[in-house]
C-alpha cells in the first residue's frame, strides 16, 4: 500500500508513521509537511533512512505539490495536517481556516481526480463543543467553541460532502486529548512536565477543573489504522479512552511523579470560550475491533520519562512565546 500522510512531522502524524512502518512491512509512506513551528523532522529521525519512507516539504494548500505526490499512485491519504493550538487560533484565526478547511478541500479534490481509494480525515472531539453529562455520539450536531475547533469542523464537513456529492471514499476519526512523546510543549501535558522539571509554576486556567478524556497517542494511532482499514465509507468514528481527568488532576499526577510540591500549581484567568468537558461514545470504533491498550497513569509516567530524557528534542522550542517557561498560556 502506498500512503500519503499529510502533517506527518507533527505529533500524532509522526507517531502514526512510526506505527505503520514498524507494523506493516508492505507499506510505503510519503510524508508531506510544511514544517511550521510544530512540524519537525526531529520527530522522525529514527525512520528517516527507511527505504519505505519519503519526506516532501510542502503545504497542503499548494495544489501542484499535492498533485505531484498523488500522481505517483497513492492508495490512501491520511490527513493530519492542521493548525491545532486553541490559544494560537484565538490570537490569529486566518491560518487555521486556510489550512484546516481550504487545505482539506485541496487534498479531497486531488484525491478525487486521481481515484485515491480512501481518504482518512483526522479530527478532534472539540468539534462537538462542551457536554455536561453523557458522551457525544457521531450523529450529534457540531458546536465548536474556538476558531480552531470551528476550522476542524469545516474540514470534516467538506470531507463528508465529498463523500455525499462525489462518492469519494472518506472516513473521519475524531479523537479525545492525545498525549505522549514528540508532542509540542505548547500543549498541556508536555508544558506541565517541562515546567515541573524546571521547578516553575504550573498555571491552570480558571479553577483547573476542565474535564478531558485522555488517550495515549499509540492507542489513537492504532484506532486510526483500524478506521482506515475497516471503517465504512462516509462514516465518522469517535476515538477515546473513557478515562477522564481534570487539568488539575493531571497537573497533580505529574508533580507526584516528579516528586515536586503541589504548591507549584497556580490558577490564572480562564481562556475565552473554554469548553468545560469533552466526552465521546466509542462503541462504534470498538465494533471494528479496536480496544484501549495503555493504562493512563503508566502511559503518563512513560511520557514524563521521555521528556526528562530527551532535552535535545525540546530545548530548542523554549524560545516560542507559547512555550517559554515564564509564559502564562496553556492549552
């Protein structure tokens, strides 16, 4: 199988490429990534010499670049490429709309032109908005709260429309909060880990009781693969662990693992439009045979150890204003 993975130098994309190359010897992967601040070739240093892997630097908004790769004969496109950080979308939303909506449209158009067998749109639970009780099902209406989640919802809708209108074989995955190695430290878990390692305060928005479902990235990669292989054309599949923790609980677990005092936790003004709770019903993806493999606390400790042992990877990122150890922004 020949696969185009877009945004493959990012967090989930790079883990997915590693997952595919390690488990499926027949897979050949082309990785198309613009290499913005969150896409880094360092994320794939261990596979860059694999003969089944090729990297192409380019933007999914650039039709010529996409066309050149897809014309080689691509069986599957897996679209991870997106602007993803909520706080950045609040500061400047335009890039999110261009990448997450127009970029997705561009990929779909090219896939249709070249008869790509399957298009996998990788999305997020944030498109549903917040839910006080119960869990969202795939048929529930979209109610995004931020420019980021709105742009992801737009990408999902255009992908769904290409299936309905043109018969393009599209499947959509929507996952809960991922964590694990190679996640940019603008995100909550790595940000808290790095700040705790440096004995810096751990600022949490509001009261810190925003509830999230946390899934280890390898479990999500396995789910995406299963959706790609077994998902029904035109369908959406939620992916989540069913393990819910508040941001405050996650911060506390990180401090305990590193033997740091809880006094490092600091509460700051809440973010505009901050969703209170996300929760997904995953019965549909389980019917495909997917099941959770990683224990949350063990996976969190494994993630903490990875960041503690890989300063070479994250040290260059500390100049970013959303990452600086004295900056207040958090996912």
